């Protein structure tokens, strides 16, 4: 790393981020971030200009959740931070390593309420509830210490976002010394005693099941071996989808949302829960009925005895722990009936679809056949994506994402932009609804500017249909859920994107294939109530 003692804090911060492996920053420059920009001019970091700081935050989230590497957003103080805060909330809820770096007002004005430019009297207090930590660098030497703390959390703890604010007068100060990255810690290893106790329960189980979340993504091989040796069904959260491939005979995909799967889970006598909160946002049930003994594996000790107390609580990285269980388990007679039961549940789910879900599944089946198996799909909040959690097969972890934890509208497109920049050789697509798409539609310009060949499948049901259905279900006359949509085709073309309206399954297949080979994004408009989906 080049010496930093002749650089100011803004420049040295960029150098240090680069030394930690950051290759992309998302943001919108402002008068408070000029010294960061001075540093960017001399670095190898690619700065991506978003069209709203919320989009920048979502891009950083998409970069991180698909690659596993920290995503970084760089914004001004005040509105830059508050605009990005929804994306930070999403990263917090879904345990995604996002670093929000911001400027702040001059240090001598902080907390005084003088009304200076972009002032939030306590900026880090605004972000603190949605971050692993939020801190202000009041002196140059604070910056390398705070960055060391942030990257250590990303490497070894539950990877929630971090916010670091640097006042503009501190940004202009000399860095003063050579800033070097620190050696990062590893995730904790489980104790032998805990692993042995878990194996005792698994050996004695008559109906074992495994629940996996996004925290188990790196443990896929060990989880598959455990499932096969035990004859245990594997049920994923939304972020756990694909950890055991959806086409595996023991996989119930991200089926926690389905009553058929919830009823099956009640029958387990031992549940191995790896890297999952067993959260209400995955099942839409406040508390799942789990009658069996629970073995919890997580790096967050606060998850061990919350709504689902543990019989065995193992604090440790998912891969290290599951590999240790595999080594210790020994010979076990696998439960032979499980694959047949899983096949029956899958069949029941398809049989029990609602009329709307049948339209979703018809569309998803076409999309699955048209997209290469390695495609990374970023979903927005919409009914098509809800159905995709159990009806769109992926066979590897980190190939399907939607922001279930925070359930915020708008991340699909900017998430896909971040994902494509993180994984340029991998096909990336996004599925969005007409309501959520309008939250971040301006990022079409960013995607076109970057020449990203992203198919944007827009599921148009002319409103906030999920909310309308909920109103009708409990006897409320629908209000506020219908409004005028733009001409989506014309809008996409005005943003320098390609666009197609779909009128058949064959047309959807061709549109997706062409979009993946294009030199810019393609909006693919699917109207839910068109004749071909009836």
C-alpha cells in the first residue's frame, strides 16, 4: 500500500478501503464528499453514480448479498444518509455486510443545531438502530480504527451494516501516518462438547429435519451430506433457498411460507437450525409450531434462546460447525420415508395453488426454462416473487434473493445492478412488481449507463395487489391501492433501455434470451391478466 502521510483523510480513506479489497463504491457526489472524490481520482475503485442514495444503498446491498464481499455506499451527510437508510435497514434485517461511509457537518457544529448545511444534529444516532455500530471520526486516527472494526465484524460476526461518518473539516486534515489494513479475525469455532451433544440428539432422532437460513450459505456441502446421512428434509428460509438444491429429493426449498411445510415441520422430533432466525417474515406465522428439540447453530448468541429456545446452542460459523458434526456423527441409519414425503408435499403445494399463484407459477416455469441455471435472480416485493420462493428452482446458494427481512419495496433493480457489478461473468436478472418498481425506477438510467444486460421482468397487476387482497379478505373496501401507471415501455426506452411487452410464453422465452445477450438492460413487461396467463 502506498504511504498515506502526505494525503488528507478523504484520500487516505479511499486508499484504505482499496487495501481492504473494495473495488466498487455506490453513491452521488456532493459538496461534503469532495475530498473523497479527490481520493477516488487516484484509485482503482470504480465509483457508480446512482440516481438516488436509496438506490446506492440497495446497489451496495445487492453487491454484498450475492458475492459475500462487503458492499460500500458513499454519501453526503443529512439527506444522503437518510435517503440511504432504508437500504441499510434492509441489510440489517437480512444480515448483509454493507458499509455506509458519509460526510458530516463540521466537527465544531455537531449537536448544536445551528442549521448548517445537511445538518442532522446526531447523525450516527439516526443510523445506530439499524447498524452493528455507527460512529463519527472526530480525528484522523479514528478512521483506520473504525474501518478495522467494521471489516472485523464483516469477517467474523453476524455481518450487519456499519455507518462511519467523517466531518468535512476532518476529511480535509492530513492523514498524518501510514494507514494499513489489519489482519481480520475468523468466525468462532464450536466446542467439541457442543458438537458431541448435537450428534447425540441427531443419532437418536426418528424424524430429524434441518432448517437453513442465509447464514448457512457457506455450509452447503456439509448440510447436503448431513441431510443424506440422516434422511432429513431440508427447509430453507428465503435467504436459505438453494443451500440444498431445490431439485434435491430431500429439499422443500424455501417452503416455510407454505402451510403444507409448516404442518410437516411440526412432526420433527429434532430440528437442526443453521444460520436462521426462524423468522416470521419467512413463514408469515408469528411463531412456528416446533415440537421437536432444537439444535441451533449461529454466530449470533442472541438467537440461541429467543422465540425458539435451544436444546443445544452452538455459537460458531455454519461451515466449521456443520463439518464438525459430519466428522463426529458416525454411522446413522437414514430415514428412508423422507424422500417420498417430500415429493408428496411438493405435489400438494402445486395442487393447492390459488388462481393467482397458478398464473405466477406458469410465468415462473417459463422463466426457469429460459434463464441459465447459474443465473442470480434479485426479487423485489411482489406476488410473483412470493410464489418464486417455493416455485422457482435454484440448485446453489445465493442464486435467489428478495428482501424478506425488511420487506421494503424498491430494491429489485438496484440490487441487480450491484449484483452484476460484483459478478460480471454471471447472468443476473430481476423480477419486480409495478408498485415496487416505481420506488427506484430512476436507476434504469444507471443500469443503461453501465451497459448491463439485465432482464427486468416487470409483473404488472395494476396496483398493490397483495395489499388489496388483504383488505378484501378482512372486509375492507380497497383504498389507496390503485393508481395510474406510466407507459412502462416508453419509460424504459426514455431511460435508454430496451423494452418488450409479452403476449405469450414463447415471447417471454425469446425476450429473456435476447435480454441476456443485449448491450443494455431490457424491461420485459408481463401483464398478469393477459389472455396467455389464464
